[in-house]
C-alpha cells in the first residue's frame, strides 16, 4: 500500500511537471495556476494518506455494503488509490503525447486498456 501511495504521489508530481512544461512551451505559464495545482495535489495526497492510515489501522470498519458484498475501509482505500492512479496516468499520458506532438484521444487510450 505504501508503494501505491508513492506511485500516486509520483503521478501527481508528473502531472504538475508535464502541465508546467506544456504551458511554458505555449508561453501561457501562470504562476498562480502552478501554485493552485501544487496546493491541490498536496492536500489531496495528504487527505488520501490519512484515509489510508485509518483504513490500515481499522481494516474491519465496514465502509460499503452492496447486495451482500462488504467492502472494508482498507479495501475501499485500495480501490480509490488505484482509481486515482489510473486517472492521473491517463492525464499524464495525454500531456506527454501533447508535448511530443502525438494526437491521442481518450477513446484510443480506453480501447487499449480494455484489451
């Protein structure tokens, strides 16, 4: 789980760095936007980390029960972190493609991941 948190932090930082690179290349860099994005990423990461800690310390807390399937806090946090990593990975890939001048639609990325 620690590896997933480190991975999430790495993807969030990559998103900030790639976004900054794109805005510098376009000559549309705004210091306030970088500041706000960094602030947002830090607080999201800290919030997720605290929630993960709660799930780790209290794994038997039932978070969701749906049609007989019970998901405890630890499993719920694992799913949320994996989903966040997937989202940031797609955002980062799109930004990287934009930097290299490759046109990729979200549909193309989705089709590849479904296979």
